[in-house]
C-alpha cells in the first residue's frame, strides 16, 4: 500500500502563494479600492499613476505575483512601490 502524500506539497504551495498575494494587497494605500476578480486576481487603484478608477490588476502567477496596469504603467514602476513598502522583493 503506497502512502505518498502527493497533495501535501500542492496545498503548501497554494497557501504560500495566496499569502504572498495578500501581502501585496496589505500594503496598498489606505484609500485604495480593492476589487476581487477571483481567488488569484484583484483589481485596485494603480500605485504608479494618479488613478481614480481601479486599473491595476494584481495576480498570482505561477511563480510570483504579477502586476498589470491597464493605463500602461510598466511592471517595474508598480513593483518599485511594493519594493519600497516591503523592503525589497
Ligand atoms: Zn498605472
């Protein structure tokens, strides 16, 4: 009888990832709207430009959290904000 717990690693990874995404959400400016699109993707006000309507998506990718500003800010511009808040990524 094999007792390989092949699901354990999967769940650990999943928990780790969602925590990571929450870490990013947790350091957004206090006035930011946060709209949940699904468990792995949120929409919020962009931290790299003056944004009255949430246009920044923060999503859990396969290996890291990815940002996408629909107004055109680069990943680096957005990452710079979080890097400052989190003390380096
Ligand atoms: Zn932007």
